[in-house]
C-alpha cells in the first residue's frame, strides 16, 4: 500500500446521498480474478450510456475533474454490502480521499485497508466545500493528514478527526498485512523456536 | 495447570501480541483452491510481497471443475476456466504444489489433504473455505478464512486471531448400526443450533467419537462450522497415528518418532476446564434428515415435518414457516412420505471411500426410479480408483446411478451440476441453504447410507426398516 502523503489535488463533486456499494461497483464486475482493474467499472451504470460511451451528464465525466484525487460526496457514502471491491474500484480510479458527512461502517473500515482517507465533516462544512467546487470547477484542495486539516483556495480551513492508530497506518502505508510484517523480527524469532519444536515440519 | 487441546495448540503457535492489536497466531499449513485465492495473489503482487513459506501451501482445483469427463478437458464456463487457469499460473509462478485436473491426486481440497498426510495433529491449518474444520479430525486447529486473510497468511505466515472459548461435546455410548458420523453431526447441530457454537472451538470426545474411523471423524469435524464454531477437534489416538504413517507428507524415520511423541502430548489434560460441556448419548441418535433450509432444521427420519407452533422461540417459528414455504412441505408430513427428484452422494462431508462403501451396501440390488436422478461423485481420484477397484462403481451404475469424476459438484453447484427450481434432493453434502444446489432447489441433508436408500425408493426411507423387511 502506498504511503498517504499530504497533497493538493483537484476535488470532484458528487452531490448525491446514500451512494451504495452496488452503485460503486455493480455485481456483474465481481467475478474477476484480479483485485485491480475495477476503476473502469466504477459507477458503471451512471457513468456510461447503454452503448458504452461516456455519459456526459455524469459528474465525474466532467473534464474539469480529470485527475481528481479528492471526492466530495453527499451523506452516508458507501452503504450496502461489505464487498472490498468498492474501495478497490475507488482506489484504482485514482481517488485517495473522500469527504462526506458520514460513511457506512464497513466501507469506512475497508478504506483504510486500501490506503484511502475518508474524512468526516459537518453538514455546513460539506455545503461550503460543495459550493466552492460548483463555483470553481477544477479547484484543488489541500489535504494535510499529518495535521488533520483541509484547506481550500476559497479560504475554508477545516480540521478533522481520525483515530491515531489508523492515521499512522495510512502515513506509513501499512495495511493489516503491513502491520503484521512490522513484527517480522518477532515472527523470525518465533520461527526459530518453531523449528526446534516441530523439526519434522521443516525437514524436507 | 490442566490445559485443553485447543489451549495447547494455541500456546504453541502464539507469536506475539503488540499493544492495541490482536495476538498473532502462526500458521503451519495453508490449503488453497481456485475460487477464493486469485485476489490474494494479485494483492501480493501489487504490494510486491513474496510468499513467506511456499512449503506450507497445498492447492487443488475442485470448486468449478466439471464432473463429466468430456467437460473437464474443455471447461464450458469461461469464468470457471479463468479461475482454474489463474490458479495454475499462480502455483506455477510461486512453485506451489498443485493437484491440477491432470493429476491423479486431484480432488476436493479437504479430501486430498488427508490422503497425502499434509495436516498433522497439533498443526494450525487455514484455507479460504469454511469446511477447513474437517482437518480437526486429526487434532489440528483448522478453520476457514477470507480472501484478505489468505493474502495475509501468504505474506506473513501469521494471522491476527483472538482466542476462542472452548466447548466439549461428549458423545458416550454406542452408535446403532444405522447411524453414522453424519447423524451425530446433524444431531449435535439440532441440539445446539447453527449459532450454538459461535465463539467456540469444539472438542468432540467420548466413546462414540473414539469409536469413529478417521473418515467418520472428518465428517464430524467438517460440520463444526455448521454449528457456528470456529473449528472442531478430535484428540489424536492410535487410529490417527496409523492413518498418517507412511503418507507422503508424514514425517519419516527419527522425525516420525519425535512427531508421534508430540502428538501423544496433545489430548486435553485430565481436569482441563471447558467453557461449556454438552453431552449426548449415541444410542439416542437415529438416522437424521433435514427438513428446512438450515442444518439445524433436522429430525430423526421416523418423525414428521414440524410446525411453527412446535417452537417456543418466535424467531425459530418464523424461520420454520419460511423454510416450509421454500421447501414446499406441509407440517405433519412424515419424512418417509416425502419423495425426491435427485440424490447427490458427494462433497467434502461424505465422499471418502468409507462413504461409498456404506452407500453401495445399501444401493446393491436396488433400482433408482426413472423419475429420479442419482449421482455419485467421489471426493478424489484416489477414492474413485479405490471404489472402482472394489467394484463399487458397478453397484451404483447397475442400480441406475451416474458415476462421475471428482469435485465439489452439487455441494455448491458452481460447476454446472445443479438442481432446477422446485427439484428436491437428498444430499450428503453440508448445507441446505436456499438456492445452494441451484436456484429454487430443495436440499435435504442425509448420510450416505440414507442417500442410497432414498435413491432406491424415490423417497426418504428409514434404513433401519430396510433390514427388517
Ligand atoms: S465440497 Fe462443498 S463444502 Fe466442501 S470444499 Fe467443496 S464446496 Fe466447499
């Protein structure tokens, strides 16, 4: 997992509430054997016309949002199933930060496993951020995870809460596996003991 | 302090606990099949992580493989074919042992692993498959994990785990001739419910368990998961040791002696305390049949389909009604009056040689009615060959059964073998969930002997009466 570093990036606007995981990644795309490549199917039914061409009405098809790393979205983002394919798709598409007033629990957890920072803000702040994007499409926001702040050219300065342990994992690029790997010295020394306890498992 | 077998295995595999995190448990064996592993390999690749211990892994192809010979050479389902090919590529790339479809060792993961002695007493064993509990028959702590955990184990050989509570299920007395390990398992689930084991690791003990063969113990532990438990365990004894001796992955020479000595130290100590103890009498366990859509919805075959009013618990009463609706059954119908369209003998619960012997004994001389399809699917090529050497295939085909190639087949109906809506099936597999054997399919779980008797009669029969007549 990549380390999460402070960045200034284009913020895309998705002014919809209750965006669920079925919309994020539809079930016909779950049968892949890969974890990558889901980005092209992100928001499939909204994003493409029947004939497969991009739907110009869909907000993320707005050329001004190209290369956006920050997604500003309505309430209760990521509700629905526990499929980890949803954050896989979001990450693969290029977002590493989602700002909303609330996130579904499992989705919120899954974000951290995939290097995505979900930022919870109050309703007024969300409205202000959305207005700034509407007024100035393509505007770039600055996310400072170290100091837990977001700032905008329009003068919005906001602080957000995040669990210290998770923050550290994002900054260090540690997923669950990374955490265990951080104990590699302990695993190594256990394994030495294991070889003495169960030599027949190592004799080959 | 006196310890349970689970605690002994736990202690021997405890690696470390970092503050604020779960304890890390070391994993000795990692079993794999084609369906739950591809994203885990992909994840490793993306992160640039190697597999920590490739020797701990054994893989097979079983879930999507067709059980008709012609289809095996050219998989009809493109997605299944891709999963199979991906597994082959992944194993090839990492140098993992794979029993592919051309291998004479191919079969269902939980059937082939014991055949080769890959899991031993006292080992921690995981697989992206809930029926990994099967290997508890050897006194190994074995359980199913998710895809991210598959990746976790490949990368670290460890899993963050919290300690389970312990339950002792003691079955004393002697099983009647017609009841089997499957009936014990179903009776236990009927007794404690599918959530009764939540948070527990079960140790099965008592005279009736000791009397079971290794194959019977595998059937029993296989179903620990259906009672909600993380894993099931049976203490290793002389049968366990005899079973493993000489197997491909069993220790050899001096190592064998050391291993056996260790295995003998594993059974729970005298006076070890369990968080919960359940006792059953083997004599009381009649051949069982499920009537609903959960394994706990089960009755002895000589009884009738229950009514919602038979349950004091409101949730269970509601579940009863919805199961009756789905299963198309009336309360009060005698189980033996229910006819079937299909019989499936197979799955990692009941597809070992002993299961085919038991079923063949009953199937001999019977004739499957023309409106019933009966398929016998060995758990592995080893089982298939052995059965053929004993002439069992002939008994089945003479009785009108189809004799197939090995695989999971109609256990989860992912390989093309499946029920059509409304079809009723007597199945030796492990789950009777809605749609498990095909959309709208109705599954009744039974033992192999019961399946064979059912196939012969076209309806459920109390095998105890067959002999009498
Ligand atoms: S036979 Fe059924 S339960 Fe067993 S591994 Fe295959 S699908 Fe899973």
